[in-house]
């Protein structure tokens, strides 16, 4: 193997490019092949087995996309309308008071002003 790699290293640029393409293609095919095998092992088969076909056909039909979507929109509309109705019915109270001074300047040393440069 070392002799083969050394022979490629010592060959002309045309030969190096050829082996680069060959090795890249072999690597890509092997990576894609391993990925396909992984996907086949990880995900279940889409077509049901013959004995489960009867069970699948006996299942109750699930609701369609639009019925589920409409039910979701109704829930959202009900929630938003409750919030809006509560906000509309709430009265805003604003209380304006005179400012209170709850601090004392006694005992605080005075600071002489300084000029900024």
C-alpha cells in the first residue's frame, strides 16, 4: 500500500488528478451507502406487513387536516376573545398625587462644584 501511495505521489499531475477523482468517488459511494443502510435500519418500513393490513383497514378514520386546523383556530379564537373581553371590561384608574419628599438634607456635607475639562 505504501508503494502504491508513493508511486502516485511521484507520478505526473494527470495521474494524481485521476486517482483523486477515483478515491473521491469511492468515498462518496461508501458514505452514501452507509447512510442508506442507516436510514433503512432506523426508520420503520412504510408498507405494512400482510398480517397488519387487516388491522390497518379496521382502524377508525382519523379527522382530516382541515377539521383539526379549524378546531385549533376555534380554541385560539375563544382564548383571544376572553382576553380581549376582559381587557375591554376593565376600567383604568389613574391616581395623581403631589410629590412627597421623604428625604432630609440635614447632616449631608456640601460638595463644591468642579469644572470639567
